[in-house]
């Protein structure tokens, strides 16, 4: 299998995974609320506080990565927001 074929398969797999995500997944509201409540300036500061690499937050913000249990727990620990509130923020509908 060529590199190009592998790349196409990976893109197809990512698109299938994205299609299976709930359409109500709204990461920007979650991330923006965390930044505001923790008195941070931007995503870079949020990365430092949560102790995650910047691409993780970027992928979450651009809906390429769902908020997993590990990062959700870290958000809870660092922000002192309830897990329920964090989950509600990530699934809030956009109007």
C-alpha cells in the first residue's frame, strides 16, 4: 500500500469518526468558558494550565477531536467546575 493510499484511508477514517460524533458537540463554548472562568488570555494559556500539548486544544476547538474522559477530568480538576457543567457546555446548542 502506497503512502498516498494510507493517507486517503486515514482521511476516510477521520471523516467516518467525525460523522459519528453528536452534531450537538460545541467545543468553542466549553473552551471559551474555561478561559473566561480561569482568567486566562487564550488557548495557549489553557494548554499550560491543563498540561496538554497545544495541538490537543486546537483539534478539540476545530472538532477534529472529541473531549475525552481524561481531558474532561483535568478540566474539572483545574477549573473546579462540575463534570456535569463541563459536559453541558460541550453539548450546548448554538442559536
